[in-house]
C-alpha cells in the first residue's frame, strides 16, 4: 500500500530568495515574488543570508532580491558581504531600495548589484527587472591586438579627451546655480551638458561640464565617473597649468561629453582665487563650443569671475519661500556691487502642471513680487530622475520620454541653433 508520505508533493526547488531585515516591511515585494515565482522562493534575514549562500542548496538560485530601507544603512558592511557572496556563486542581485541615501545606493550598485528597483514597486517593475537579468549579455566583439597602453595611477581610470588643445574655439559659457538646497541644479547642469553634446547624431558641438562645487559636487556620481587626483593638482596649481593639463584632468562620458569632476576629497571653496578660476574658464572656453559649469550654492569670491564670463547664468529655484528670499538676496547683492545681474535666467524647477491653475497663479504672483520672469519652467520628473542619477546616466539614456528630459532637450536645441546662427553671422 502506498504510504501517505509518498502522496505529498515535492516542494518546489528554490529559484530565488528575498533578503531583508524584515520582509513584512516590503509587502508589495511579497506579492510580486509570489506572482512571478509561485512557491519557488524563500526569505532570508541578513544574518542567515551569508551562511545560506555558502551552502550547496544555494547553487540553484537564479537571483536574490535584497530589500533595504533607510534603517538598514547601518548594516551596509553586512549587505556588502551578502552581495559579494552572491556574486561569488554567480547569483544575480536585484536591489530593492526604499528611501536609502544615494551614497549607500551607489556603493551597493558598484559592488555588483545587477539591477535596481525603487520601493514602493512601480507596476511591473520587478517583472521587467527579472527579465533584464535573465537576458544574456551579448558576447564582446573581438578586437584587434594593439600595443598595451601605459598603466594609469590608481584612481585615474577613464577615457580622456582625445583632441589636442588648439585654442581655436570660443565657447558659450553657461553656469548653473541652485538658489537653495535640493532644487535640482546639478541634475539640470548634467543633463543640459549631455543634451548639448548630443544635439547632432554625428559631429555636433564640443561640450564640457565643469563641476566647481569642490565639496559636494555630484556630476561624477550622476555620470558614474571616477574622481581623479589630477583634478586636485589642477586646482592647487591653477595659475600655472596649461590647456593640455586641463584636458588631461578631464574624463569623457560616452565619447561625447568632457567632464572636469569635483576632486576626490572635500576642499575649501577658496582653494582657488578669482584669477585662477578665470584662467580655467578661459582655457575651457578656448577649446570647446559650450562650457556648462555646475556652481556651488555658496557665493564666493570667484562667483563674480564666472558671472562676468557667462553668456547666460541659470539660477534654479522652486515654488517656495526660501527660494523667493534667496532670489531677493542674490539680486540685491549683485546690484549693490554693480555686477551684471541681467545675465541671470531664472528657472523654476518642479513647476506645477498646466492643469493646476491654483499653483500656476502662485507662480505668477511669485514672479511679480520678486520682479523677475521665469525663462523656463521645468516639470517634475518624478522618481525616474533619482533613479537615473543613481544609475549614473543622463535622463536621455535612462528615461528618454521623461517630461523633464524633453524640456531640457528643447532648451539645448534652442541654444545650439542660436549659437549656429551667431557663428554663421560672423562668417
């Protein structure tokens, strides 16, 4: 007679696991995992994950979904160990992140996480992520043998500009200045520079992005570029460097955009003098068609130097009281010193939608009370903007249909067309 035990179905082999401090904090993840895998998944705590990943039972896992929130940042060393253990077993890693800092997220992605999904999970996002990690990477095309390039010093990896400094150009200088914290100035500067660099499929303008925020500059993070020690060398001896040295301190993003990142370590903003900054901007201007400068929020002694060389000076703000007060302070300071405040172009980020009549009325009243006009109103790009920044990609590459990206693209095209018209008039 067949025993009752033999009638019990075999448990489904595990194909995936969630790893978290408490999976109940991620109830949407539980639902999505059941939808995707049925019973063929399990759950592990941080404490048990490393032990399990070292056992034979883990060999059949297709992926692990590591779910973290802001409270888990203290566990970063242990999470790092889990990611490394999974990668050692060739298990894919999907990172589910809820309100975790960009620095921690970037660190985990750099350690080898294969994909990232924000939490709460957008509809279908986990399914799409699983499909992406299941798609095999294309085999690299064979490359002809070439002579080995000289090794770069530690921390100096990355492609450098390949052209020679000839000083045969006269760039349009476009500084970007956030008038309050978190208004999106660095995001705007990075994406504007990339849109300018890609306005034409072939050729196009030569564009550089300079990050002058020596303490909290994030252009390197938003483009996933290393911060080079040579940047510090250029800044500390700016009075003597030449154009070739400046170009060698830059890195190239996707062969189109040339970037002078912020230095690896935090530096005082007065490490350079106004004369030094003027020299750096002039050298960049002589070798590029557009120079986009990400400025620090702080007004320093060399802000006037950049303003005097700027063709347009973008000042970003939001629809709030702190931004309004800072506009008044800035304009008052510029007028008191007889500086060219007319170069300011006020950009309202996260502007209200067209249908939000109440908020649009507030925008109008704000402009009238400050006696300014908004040259540009940028829509709220939502979570896709943060996701693109954390992935180290411009919006064009990560979310091409995003409303914010489309507005920045229109601005870049208009600037490019205007510059071409001016150049044609000079001939």
